[in-house]
């Protein structure tokens, strides 16, 4: 039976954090939380637990979810990792993780879940940025592109890089995941973070990586530490 890590990012949402941990901790081998520079720190709400590891990004960079996922994947003890946002919940976490631990999996495949928006059965579709992946495949494309920190795009571009580097995708229709709230846009200094003046340059850079993935792209370009 393989060991599985569950990884998520946190930003000023203690109620969701408590629910996320309580719902999943029994069924995973490692649970990694990355606090993305919160003013309301995750450490305040996490009780010590041998399965839980907390990493703290030392500066609020606006939107650094992709960097946080790179951190999860670089620090996990296990090769298989489920990456989901903190406002997601599996319909049956026990079944989900037992299935992941025991079913036949291929290292070159990114596995997607069946996602439900809001209520169960509403707007059902293959999950986009919530998935199961092996570290080997993740880093075949070098991880997420951190040049676009502060910009709310890039997941689909990274997935195309995975495909270009020899990866595949499969849809696990029996593993159901609920998106508990509509997508949100981070607010900082009362201004919406939508992108940057360098977005076109970033698009051109990342489109080149889709054609020719770069395993040694710069990642973890921010200060962080593991909480003790």
C-alpha cells in the first residue's frame, strides 16, 4: 500500500483550515499546509500532530499559490501527492484515500477528480487544479512557473508543460470532490490583484516552455521556513 501526502495552501481562512484537517487527517500519511504570508497565521489554529507539516511563506506576495505548490512538492516525504485547494472536500475521504493507496497508478499520469461546484451534483466536471500526481512527473516540467507570482493564471499552462514532457491525464470518475465556494480574487491594499505590467512577457516565456519544458526553471524564489 503506497503512502500519500495531501497538500494545500492557506490564506487567512481558519475555519476552512480546521475543517480541512479534521476531515482528512485520519486517512492520509502526511498533510502539508503552506501558509502563504497570512496575517491570521495558520500556526495559531493547528494543533501538533505527527502527520501535519506546516510551512510558512515569510512575505505576502499577493498570489503565490503556485510557489506554495512547488514548496509542497519539493518537501513532501512521499512520491504521491494530492494537491487540492483548502475550500475543497472529498465526498468520502476514507474511500478516496484508500482507493489512491491501493489502485494501480502510473507515474507519468496526472489524475483528475470529479468536481461538483457548490452543491453535490451541480456543474459536474473534471477537476482543473485539484489532482493527484507523482513527484517525478511534476518536476519533469520543472514545477509551476513562479515568474507569474501575483497573477491568477498559469495552471492550464503548467498542465500543458506536463503533457509536452511526456505526461498523460486520466479522469477518476469515482472520486468526487466538492468546490465549497466560488473562485475568489485576493485583495491586497484594497486593490484587486489581476496581473502585472509584465504579463505579456510572462505569457511568451511560458508558451515557449509548453513547446520545450524547462526542468531547471527557477522555483522557490521566496523566503520560507518550516514551523517547528
